[in-house]
C-alpha cells in the first residue's frame, strides 16, 4: 500500500508499532528511519520531531554519517530553529540527551524538557500557516467525500493545537472554515476557549 493510501488510523498504528520496536532496540537505525518516514504522514509535525529526537538520541553515533540525509528529507516539515538544532547534532556541536527540549510527547526514548515552553520549539508562524493551508484543504475535501475520516482528522488537528499551543494555526483554520459554513462542534469550541485562555 502506498503512503498516500494510508488512513490516519493506519499511520498512528504503524507509528506506535515502530515506537515499540525502538523501545526494545533503541540503536537499530532501520527502525528509526521507518518511524521517521511514517511520522511524515501525520498532519502535524510533532510526531516527526519526536521521532527525530529519538533517532538523534538512540543513534547518536550514526548522526554524523546519515543524520544529514534523514534530516533533509524532513526539512520542509520542521521549523527553522528545530531544523538547526538537529543539524547541530549532525555536526557534533550539540547532542540530544535523555531529557531534551527537542523531545515531544511522541518521543519514547527522550523526555521533553520542562525548561523551555514546548510550543516555542514546535511551532513557528511559517509552520502554522503551512499547517492551516494543509488541514483546510484536507478537511474540505474529506467533507465533500463524506468520508468517515473527517472526525479523526479534526481530532488530530485540535490535538496538535492544544499540545503545541498553536493559536495561529487554529484561528486561521477557524476563520477560513467559518467562511465555508463549517459547523463547529463542542470539540472546536472547547479548543478555542482553552487556546484563548493561554
């Protein structure tokens, strides 16, 4: 099955399966590569960042050799500061430790640092606009196809907004979907209230 044919549920299951393998064998590079490729199928970039943090921690010895290629494949999905932080690991200017600001809740080998606000590292204005454009197009397409994936796609996006405090992406999506006559249920209104309270 091609990457394009994978449903969000299938992507999550594959990601979790690879996460379990990495927990059991944290230095197997092929497991990390497959998990990183799977992470690029999520709408949000947080799973990708979490997978990269685990790779640079578990396979630190390999980062100077294959890290650049792995990182460049994911570059378009990362904010500039995050890309640069991982690039520093490739050039041995820094390392991902067992507690790191580069880790996310999707990491299994590395614990997120509490010293840096997570949304400062996970989101940027460019990423927010890119994500908003992507989710709007996908939601509108899925709605017209009457797909059962609509609820899952909404949940994934709202989960990202809350986890990353990504108010910009949420508001862009809210206003543009509102113009399309979108019906916002309780999940949307609760997410909006939470983001506005931050």
